[in-house]
């Protein structure tokens, strides 16, 4: 199953969560959380796009882990998500529910792909960034960054 969305990523975030679990969204962030561009808590994964505007997001649900092809992407990270109700909800940070997808109940791996991160305007409002999210059934595993983006405009 593959779906395409335009999601308002206010505060540089939107959520994937179990529709019936009413999860507490994480509110405290470390610098490391921001750099990872993903954060997880019980029953919720926070995806952190580069812009806090409408962003293009593709969501795919598969039966197994996708091939790990990193070259086309600026940043790739993974986290686990428990979906005991079998109802995956995509939700805007300060907006509303975008969609509720029915999946087999269980634990999923969520891989987020970020592309076009270097295309943002100086004010961060415009750009060609886009995001792909793939979920598949998998045992719970710690959050992992598979490819780290480093903004060349930021001097460390």
C-alpha cells in the first residue's frame, strides 16, 4: 500500500501513531533528537522534516524490510512503532488527522527517508524537500540513523 500526502509540518514535525492508544507526544527535545530528525515514544514516532510548511510525504506499508538504498536520500533513520489497534494514524503537529490506515496489529519498523534538504531557501520556507516513510512488521529495535545529513551551510 502506498499513499501520497501534503502534510503541514508545523514546528518541523508530524506524527505516526496508534489511533486508539492516545499516545503522549514527546515535548522535550535534545540537540541529538533534532539532528536525528526522528524521535520515538510509546505508540508514536515523530518525523521531523526540514521545513515547518506543507511537505510532500509518501507512505508505504510493506510486508518486509525494503532494500537499503541510501544514495538517493540525504538522511535515513528508523524507529519502532507499536500499533496494537492495527490503526496507523498520520497526524499533523498543530493541525489535524491526515489519514488512518488499517494494518495488521503488531510492532512495525518505521524508516524515514529525507531528500532535497539542501534546497531550502534562506528563510527556510521554500524548498524541494520531500519525505518517504516505509513501515513493515518487525520486532522492536532501538532508534537508528542509517545515513546522517549534515547541512553544508552550518559551520560546526
